[in-house]
C-alpha cells in the first residue's frame, strides 16, 4: 500500500475491517450502515494507527470521528500534518 493515497489506503482498511471488499463505499457514507460497530471500530483504529504510524488520543476515540471515510481521512491528515 506504499504508493497509494491516504484516501485509498483508508478505503482498503475500512473494507477489510468491515469485510466488504466488493462494496462501493462512498466517502461520506455512514460506515455503521455497512456493519461498523464498537468491536470493528477498535480493529479499524488499530489498523489505521499501524498503517500510518499515528496514535489517536483518547478524546479522539469517538464514534462521530470515524463514521465515514472523509472524517477518518481528515483526522489522519491532521496527525500527519498534511
């Protein structure tokens, strides 16, 4: 995944976590509609932290910050200073 954009990497990780590799998930679609729940949220956050070498602070770990790919990407860009 080295040469992919942040958005593309996030989309891949989301689809893997939700086991929805064959679905077209839009950037602003609610991931809870695709099966994101508390357990899968934790798994996704761990994958994001590992892939992008970031650590989300406890106060960031709210469902509303991870409800769609756009919000996740924005949060990562803040951590990566992009």
